[in-house]
């Protein structure tokens, strides 16, 4: 996974960069080597915010805000993992046919025909 770190009003030292790289390496089992992961580190008035966008087949995005930047990465990893597992199991169930595809149809006519 390719990791790009952008800072907005925050100076990221080498310690936080190595921690981010180390923690995000746990997600390599879910994503390809060519997957791009973009992190934005922000310093707000009284807190620090971190947002992650992973651009794979689908875009997975998560945000966290706390008083410490080091805590944000620990909050983001479970969020990203949950989103990936949810999307992955939903796709597998659609592929297997255990969930009918009409449940995910956005077409209003299908919903009206179903109601009748």
C-alpha cells in the first residue's frame, strides 16, 4: 500500500510518520500493493484531526479527532477494518446469491412494484 501523508497546520515529525506507516501496514492483508492511502493530519484549535482515504475498488474513508495525534491512528484502524469487512461480506453475499440484488436497487419503480 502506498501511503501519502499531508499536513495541514501540523508539523509531522519522524516519530508520528513511522508510527503511521507501522500501523497502516496491518491493512496490507486487505489491499493490494498499488492501493493508495492518503492521510491528512490537521491541528485544530484544541484538538488534532486525522482523516484517511483508501482508494481501492471502493473508496474507504474514516476520520478521528482527539487531544493527541497518536491516539487518532489507533481510532482509525478499527474503523477502516470494519468498513472493509462490511463491504467485502456484502459483495460476497451478493455474489453467492444469498441476498437478492433487488434489495440494493435504487430504482424507485422497482420499489413501487414490490409494494404492489
